[in-house]
C-alpha cells in the first residue's frame, strides 16, 4: 500500500529518526518516521520520563511523509 518495503528498508527497521534536538534545561526531542505509513511522531525525553505522540500540522492532521 505504501510502496515496496524492501526498497525502503535497507536494514529492515520500521522507524527512523528524521531529526533530533536538545533544548537546554528542557529535554531531548526527536521526530521519528514510520517507514510503513509515513506518519511522523515526536518523541520527548524530559527529566526521568518520555512520551510519544503523532506530530500534527496547523489543522490538527498528522504529518505524513510520502514513502
């Protein structure tokens, strides 16, 4: 449905890190992309905890990359 998995996944990993950033005194943030669906997620490490949620555009729709 979203393209040829074999050509998109050289190392057979479903997710890849699109970008990452450390915000001083706040935490670490990464944008992670699902290679099968193209959905972007934001992963936040703040203090001892972390969270993962879909990354949304200005209209509240998930950001999806073309695979």
